């Protein structure tokens, strides 16, 4: 996929939806508007989360920052400051640091729909405080590790 060299436009509800389910409470539909690799610095997708579900576990990034715009529905946002309800029209920003940790769960009876606009760095890591995992993405890496699996820098050399 090449880098975009001109502006693009479209309707979010006409983008192809990719459905993903995980264990338990995790499920979403993602409509990619600007995909990884199409630009040098950003990605944008519209997420639809079914009632009672969340797209991702509680996490924060070490490089990529995120902005959500809630298009429709309502949800419960968990951050280091606690939990609060969010609804259509709200803008949310998550910096790339522990203070940007977040999880968004649909608490309504209709899909929770939001625009997710992210910065995109060549290599990013995400920390999952509840499960003690670290995910590393970019430059042909797409892996998740348990923090307890850490080894000494020179081990195996």
C-alpha cells in the first residue's frame, strides 16, 4: 500500500467493516479510513462496539497518541482517574504515557460508534496494566509478551 499523495474523503458508513471478536467482553467492527502505511504520521478508523462489549483491554501506548470522537451511543470510559460515562459529541484524548491509559465499554442498548484518530510511529508499544502484558507493533513486529517473561539484556548471547 502506497503513501497517499492527495486528500481523500468518504462516508464512514460506506467503508468496509472488519469484524473482530475476542474472548468474553471483546468485540468490534472497524472501518478503516486511513490505514497503517497509507500516511507517514496518522491513521483513522471508525469503530462500532456492540452493547455490553469493549474493543480493547485497559491499556496505554508509549509512542502513539489517540483521539476519539463519539459519534453515537454511550459508554463507560475507564482511565487512571476512574470511570465516567461518555456519549455522542464528546472528544477524548489519550497521551502516550501511563496517564493516557483507557478502556471504552459500550453500556447502552445500541452500538457505540466513534472515530479513532491516532498518531502513527514506526514502532510503538502498549502496556496492559491489568494483565501484565506489553505489546510491540511496527517494523514487521506484532507481538504481545507477559512482563514476567523479561530477561537480562545479555541472556542467550
